[in-house]
């Protein structure tokens, strides 16, 4: 008689405690506290003009919240970021699958992808301004150019690194090329795709800020430029922290989606 193995049910509160109350979380908290203490000491010694201490950031936050600048800049940046990253995800994943699954496509596109990947985006900014002006289109294009290649290369690598044994097993069961892609290659390459998306979202945020700084338009980068012109380092640091928080939230959202889409990887790691 085959043995039946039952998985132990872990109470919800135990899972929450393991996730949020652990030595790793305590180490993270201690590291943050140490940085804030050192920052406060240096800020008080150098003064607000050079390095605003953390104690002065609350009043700066209240100032930009009450004026509506923080909300307006965040929404403006989120628009170009979400549109640019969404287009990059569709193009990068789609083209990466084509290059990984069809060798002729890879042979044709590989030199063009490599050439475009090494071109510094900042060098193309003047041309982008001439072609598209200072509107949202220019910022979206810069975001795409910053992050699409990370997603494309990760997807391509994921397809090429699918275990050949899985493909052989699928063929032995009579699976055609389309079924192999849909039932084997697609799921086997998902970890690489999500790794590319996590790298891509950080690059997308960098591209968003670079575009806003160079184009001198609104958004978080534009507000940083304006605050720097008035020597308001406290407001600059508030916007920088908002950008960092935005990156953490978006990376966490991608990881959450990865857990929902690839539950077998979570089970295997238990």
C-alpha cells in the first residue's frame, strides 16, 4: 500500500511571524537605524545646506504633501513608468521567446540587439527631444530603452536554458512544437522572465528619473531638479526616498505575481 504523506498545515499567524519577525528582518531594521543615526549626526554637523538630517525631512514632507507637489509628481512619473515598463515587458518577452525558440530569428536579431544594448541612452536624448519634444512620449521612449533589453535577454536566456530532458519527455508523449512551447518551454522559462522583470523595473525607474532630469519637465525627477536649484536638500532627499520606496513596492509586486504564477517553485523551496 502506497504511503500517504500529508503536508503539515502551518497556522497563519506562524507564517506571518516567520515572514516579518526573523533574524533577517531584525538585521534589516538594525541596518536602517544605523544609517539614520549616522545620517543625523553628519547632517547636524554639515548643516541643511549640504546634508539635511532625517529629522528635517518630516517638515519637508508635510510641505510638499500640503502643496500637492508630491501627489502630482508621483502620478506624473507613474504614468510614464507604467506605460514604458508595460511596453518593454510585452516587447521584451515576446521578442525573447521568438529569438529563443526560433533559431533563424535569433540569428537575424542578435547583432541588432547587441548593438542597441551597448548604445548609451543619454547620447540619444537630444535626438529624442528633436523628434518627440518634451512631452510624455519622450519619457516613455527613454524608459523603454533603459529596461527592454534586460527583459529580452533574460527571456531569451530562459528559453535557451530549458532542460533538454523536459523537451525530450514531451516529444516522447507526442507533443508537437506548439504544445512543447505552451506546456513546457513557457513554464520552464518563467523564473528567468521574472528575474528579467525585476531587473527591468529598477532600470525603468532609473530611466524615468534620468528622462525627467534631462528634459526638465514635471515628475519626481523634475521636482528634484527644482528643489536642487533652490538648495532644498531636505526636499531632494524626500523625493529620493519616494523613488526608492517606489522601486521596493514594484519589485515586491513582481515577486508576489511570481509566487502566484509559479507555485511549484515555492513548494520545492519549502
